[in-house]
C-alpha cells in the first residue's frame, strides 16, 4: 500500500495546480478514475465525481480539492530523505526515519487526494456506496468553488448520508467549521486641499472609530455540541486617500468575521451590520442598519456559512471511535472554514479528516510524512471495507 500511495502522491504533486490552473491535474485524475469499471465517472468543468452503485443502504462522500495556493519557491516538489535539513523540526521529531514529501500542496491537500484516489481504485466491494469528489477553486472566493457549482448544477451527483473532507488534520477528526464573512467598512468624508483641511472632512481620521471598536472587541469561545469554536473579528486590510496633500474622502477597513456554528450566516450578518441591511455580495455599498458597525457603510466581499459538528450521527460516531483507537486523538472543532459547510446545508453530516498537519498548510515549507498517508488510508479502509 505504501508504494502505491507514494507513487500517487508523487504524480499529483508534480502537476502545477494553483487555483485557475487545475485543468491538467483534473485531466489526469479523470483518466485515472475511468480505468476502473466499478466507478461511474462524471465531470463538470475541472471537478470530477466518481461513484460506486452497489445498492448499499448508505453512501459516504469523500471529497478533496485539487487546487493549491500560489507557490512560494516550493515547486517543483521533492521527496526528502530522513535527516534532510528541509524537513520541519516538528515533523522530524514526530516521524524519525520517515520519508517526507515537500512542496506546494503537500498537506493542503494533495496527500489526502492521493489517499482518496487509492481508495477509489482499490475499494471495489465496500460496505457502503462511495462517492469521490475531486474539485477545483477551493482556495479562492466561495463563488468559484467547484464543489459548490456541482451541488448547484448536479445535486444528484452529491447525494449521501455522510461526508469526509480531506483537509489536513494529522489524521484526526475536526468537526463542523466556523463560518466566515469578509466586508469593507467604509468611512466617508469630504475631499479638500490639506492646506485648507477645515474645508474637508478627513475619512481616515473617522476610520479610527472602526479600529477602536475592533480593538475593544473580545472574541468569544463558543461551545457547540461539546466542541469549542473560537471566534475572531479582525481588520485585515486598510486603504484610504489619493494624494499626499489631499484630505481623504474615503477610507476602507477590510474586516473578516469568523463566527461559530451556533449562528446562521444571516444571524452573524445581523450582528455585524444589523437586521434588514441591504448589503449583499455584488450590490455595492449600503449603510449598516445596526449591529457592530452601525453608522458606517458596508460593502460585502465574501461570505460562507458555518457547519454544526453533527457528532450524534451513528456513522460519525463509528468513525470517531476508530480514529481515537488508531491515533489517540479526540475530535476537535474546525476553526477555519471548509466545505463541510456545503454538506451541512444539504443536511449531510460531515467532518474534516486528512493527512498532514494543518499548521503547515500554505507555508513555504509545506510537507507531509508518507506515514500519514498510510495511517489515513488504513483508517478509512478498515472503516469502509
């Protein structure tokens, strides 16, 4: 099994697939899956869906995105032998004597993709029907997400009773996820020559109130079904002014709100900008009607719902038990947003379970020990076969 997993990972890693350039990798994945007669293979854009049709009582969906964030001097990839100085210190300590794959996408999430391809090829008689989804554009704005597109255009391809997203979790279970929204909070002023500043109204100065509110805010840790989700409300960008001798007429503070799954997207938005606010994606600037940023204009940039953990589902419980036996890891809350939220909206319980450390995702030294692929594959084979 290890040789097969290593070979698949090496082939996937060798194909550049930064968001918007997934096509060549998707082509290879599609050709690979079509080699196996037990799979029905469909494609939409750069997303490939492969399913069994064995008449089982339950269906499990296993999904992984094919795109990566931009490279940072970490492509092409390479296998690192034990002792190589490129191996992360923590990885070297935890996995002594283990070969390590280094390069963009190793943990997020081509290692898990390799495992899912291996399972798709080898699980010919599982105890549940299986659907494998390899999708594009996960690392960019939600509106471009390939899984979301397939859910919208081909809902019959994505029907199931439980879903696993292969986001890196060091082979533990991270359940549910925080929701996220990004928006500009806009302070408006009046332009004037800086020599006659009293004739204008300085928007950058007015934006200080936005920052004061953020500084005073205390992020909450919220218990949802026994798991603790840490919220976050932060300014991540700021822009204003168009000349060194001009009183600025506008200043924008870009805010990211990560909210716990005790809130719907509508409830989280109301907390930020009030009930009935007209701000929606793509419709420009509108005043906040209340909420945290009352008194300022808002322009929505991106939004995605949260997902509750769904830990009471029998399929989830059986997987949790097996993962604890193999790894000693109890379930954790997923703090970042993942596509489990899309399945949650469909009424399908979902968790994150994947190879590699989430702490290495997107870093320039992104890497994964090959033993993590074997661990993930072993857990899922024993659970599914």
